[in-house]
C-alpha cells in the first residue's frame, strides 16, 4: 500500500512538473515549436486531443496545425492529415529518394485487392456480400491476410439471420494509400481516366460513396472480444475444411473459383 502511494505521488509530481514546464512556453512561436516536436517524435498519427493534452491551456491546436501545414507545404517534409490524426511525411514528389530504403512488401493477389476495394467502397460489408459483389467465393486466407496488414477490421455484426461479421477499413489503410479521408477514393470519372474502367459502362453502373465512420450502422450490433475470437476460429475451421475437400477431390490447395486470381 505504501509503495502504491509513493508511485502515485511520484506520478503526480512528474505530471505537475510537465505542466509547469509547458506553461513557460506561452508564446505562439513556442507553441508552434511544441506541436512540431510532438509530431516529429510520434510513431503514428496524432489527433488534436492528444496534442492538446501536452500543450498550455487555451492553446488553439487546430490553428497551430493549420499554420504548420502551410509552413511545411513547400518543404521536403509535409504535414498531412490522416483520418482524424496528423503526421509528418515525405513530400510526394520526393518519394523516389527513399524508394531503395523502403522494405519490400509482399504483393497481394488480384483477389485480395478486389476484396480490399469492395470493403473500402461498400463498408460495412459482410463476407457473403463481398462474394456476391465479386461473383465468386473468397479464397482461403484472403480476409486473414488483409486483417494481418491492418488495413481492414471487424466492425460489428449485421442484424440478419446468422449475425455475420461486418468489415471496414482502418486508419492504417488511409495512411498507406496517402488518403486524408475515405471519401478521397477515386470515383467513376477518375477510374475511367486512369484506364481502370471501360469508357462505355452500363447505364445503371455506379460506385457507392464510401464511408468509414466508427459509429455502428443502424443494422449493426457491436462485437465483443469473445465474438472476434469465435469468428476467427470459425474462419480457420472453414478454411481447413475447404482445404481438405480440395485435396480429396484432387484440386490444388487454392479455391477453385479464384484459381485465376493468384499472382
């Protein structure tokens, strides 16, 4: 008990010390330097609340971030907004300088990229809905691979029979693809201009406006840890069953419906 009281007392003193040191830097110039230091040292995007917690009381964090963004706009390092957070990153036109220093990533299969695109544009979406949009079943392990990359997450459960898990994208997805917001994903015109869509599409063809709000949709229930573990076990069991069936029938270990999708 005495040790706990001593630790709490030490923590309180440390916090008071930080706060007293923070109040010394009251000028706007010093506040800009403080925000810059926090962003430089951060290993992941910082939201305004996290920055404000380390700033003097009354500091206008939003205005400070806007001013820093303008200051960095023409430099080799830019201040970019990623989802709800902010981070310093290399200017896009200088990316070639770091290309040799980047870790080579394993290339995703075409089926995985298609699945990721469907989740990004149609979230929240279930596995059955993904398969309906693609027109084929999902190969074993595709959702597992995308979950491991940290680009998608389990959001909740759809209020339909069987209560299937719904999937959506994560802030890591925005960060990797240099998107400020999920709504910055290209639309029909941009995809056509890039040659990714035929110039003549069916009259009823449309791409949904993507949304990645943290709040659950009206037809979603929240997921608990037990539900996530149960879903992962069910996916593993289903994949193992599919693999055994494929081997017994003489098929290759991949899903027959996606056999042409693998790179």
